[in-house]
């Protein structure tokens, strides 16, 4: 694997680790305060249902990252990266989400580009098996 491929793979792990920790932390915060008034326009759920989905998806993301890093079920991480990109495209462009002008659209496009690059890293880690020791 090339150096660029290795960097993209590591970026992919880091991007999805931050995303999964953010989702898990947001759900934990909602559960710990007892207020389930969460509303994220890019996701199809609200309230308590959103809290549970964030917790489940965050833990699923963490599990897929851990398994991929360990070289087990690497396809799960690839699926996770593609699902994240799909949910982001659906949420930003096919939901009531409002961009807030050109600056908001620019930020969304940068975030989608980052998620897309992370999906490429998911493909790279799936495609190229780790070297045998």
C-alpha cells in the first residue's frame, strides 16, 4: 500500500472515530440529563428515538472501527463509511435542513468531501489486507 493510501486509511479511522464518539457522547448527554429534546434536522428521528439511534449508531461505529483496526470483519467498516455518506447526503439535501446561505453550503460540502474521503479510506482498508507477520 502506498504512503498516500496509508494516510487516507488513518484519516478514515480518525474521522469516523470522532464522529462515533460525538454521536455516543451526544446520546449519553441526552440520557444523563433526562431531556430528550434532541432534534437534528439531518436525521429522520427526534426526541427519545433520536437519542437511542445516536447511541446505537455511535457504538456500531466504534465497533466497526475497532474490528477494522484489528483486521477482523473489515467489510463492516466499509459498510459503515458508505452508510455515513448516504445518511449525510440524504440529511443535507433531501430533508428540511437549511444551509444558512453560501457559507453554510460551503461547510456542508466540505464535511461531505471529508466523509467521502473517509469512505475511500474505508475501501482502501478493505481492499488491501494487512501484511502477514
